[in-house]
């Protein structure tokens, strides 16, 4: 379990998340939602142990993240930032292999699995500098998955992908959560698309100005009144469960 207890996070001298508590279960996909500036990315950093709390704590399997060594934390939690950088112009295969650094091994099987899962086999020898934006996003996520973490934390992982690759990535994240890749993983993703969260997440956490205002299954948490309150738009859901679309009032 990955849990936050009365968590307050501060960046640049300003509180960005206030008194947040939630316990996340492995085997599920949790979407963190909210308007710009709500504290979504900061919360994900807190869950990853990359932004220390000014109050409260984050625990992994009842151990405080602050008590874990960097190697222990990197083995357990794979984090994909919103705008990751590639420091060296290495090949795709070498870049994905960096995900094995916390383990200190080559991990060829894990690298091959991550490469195949994100349809990157034909790009193994391509230099990173020659990747498109969508290809780059898939390669960097494959690097995270190659580390076989118990938790995958991704900040807007769908942003640079076309529709086909979005659906493929969502399917893979579901497979990770369900244990179809060999171990049950917890997946936490910051998303902007409410319809994707509605149709594919098991649970949503909605933030508004750093405060948790909704937590639960998307069909219960993302009701029109909450959307109006948080995003300031009148909207309604159309279509059957699993294939719902959000209609915004003109």
C-alpha cells in the first residue's frame, strides 16, 4: 500500500497540497485530476518521495518513505515526470536499459518485455535525438517499466501520444495493475482528460487548490455538480459505462 497521512507539501514557499490523506492499493489504476495549479504534479512528487512533506508523511507498506534508501525507493517506485529530459543521445535500447540501474543488472528479460509492450522493437537502434514526441514518451515510459517497480507513477503520460498509442498505453497500464506482466503493480497517473479517467481508472482523486475534494470510483466522484464546482463548466456524461463521453454545455 502507498499511503499519505495528513500530507502537506510546499513549493517555492507556498503550500500546494494541504492536509491530504489517502491510501492507494496495488492492483488498481488511480487517476489524479484537477484544474491547472491544483497541486496534481506536486502530489505525485510527494508519493514518489521526491518532494518532502512539510507536515504529515508518505508510507510504502507501512514504512516511511524517508526511511528508505534511494535504491530501495527506486526499486519500488518508478516515476515518469511530465517533461522528462534525455541527457545523452544514446540508442532507444540503451535508454530503456537505464531503468535497470536500481537493480545493478542487465535485466534483459525486463527490458525486452517493456520494449515489446510499448511497440518499440523496431526502434531499438534509433538514437534518442531522432525520436518523435510520441516515440520519446513511449521510450521514457518503457525505461520506467523496465525497472519492474511495484508502483508506476506517471505525470500526464498520454499528453504526447496519438489516439492509437493512448489506447495501447492505457491497455498496458491496466495489464500492469492486474498483474499480467508477472507482478501486480499499482498505477497512479495525473490526467487532464476526464473521459479517460471515467472509462479506465478504478479510482479518482480530485484536487482543487491543493485540497482533496473527491475520492472514489469515477462514476461516483465525477458527477456533474463536482465538475461545475471544480472546473467551472456545465457538463453531462453520455453513453454507456466504459464508453462515456463528456458533453460540455455551449
